[in-house]
């Protein structure tokens, strides 16, 4: 799985526009949290190369970029959680899940 890393606030506008052409997955990860690591592993171990044709995955290290995480919460009117997975389509959050509720298979039931 090839994550696109988010490192600045300025990238969020481009990602939002990009969601008009392809669904965008935002994974907010805490590198100090075992639940976050387990959720990340569930996504990565199940991801298939063809999935990238339907969903573009973005990864945010929220400990290094908390300002970006806060802006994501504001943009999509979703309360900040960690770990957190959001699926964005046409500039709107169509799916949000946190902690042990993060499941790979749910991403593709929203097609």
C-alpha cells in the first residue's frame, strides 16, 4: 500500500478538490497508540493494489501535524479522534470511524 502523506494545511484544499474525481481515504494515526497501530495494520494488510483505482489513501501523523488534524475536524465537521479514518467524496465526509471500529471491508460497501 502506498500512502500519500499529509504534512501541511495547504494540502487539504487540494485533497478536497481531488475527492471530486476519486474517493479519498484519510487515516489519522497516532504513532504512540497500539490501537492506532492495529487499525493501520488492518487497513494495510487487506489493501489490494486495485483498491487504489477506487480510493486514494492519505496518511496523517497527527502527533507531528496536530494542526492539520484539527483542520480536518473543522472542514468535515467530525469530532477529532485517534485513530480515525474518514472517507471523503465530492468534498464531504461520507464515512467516519474510530478505534477498533475501523474496518477495511466497510470502505468498499459504500460504493
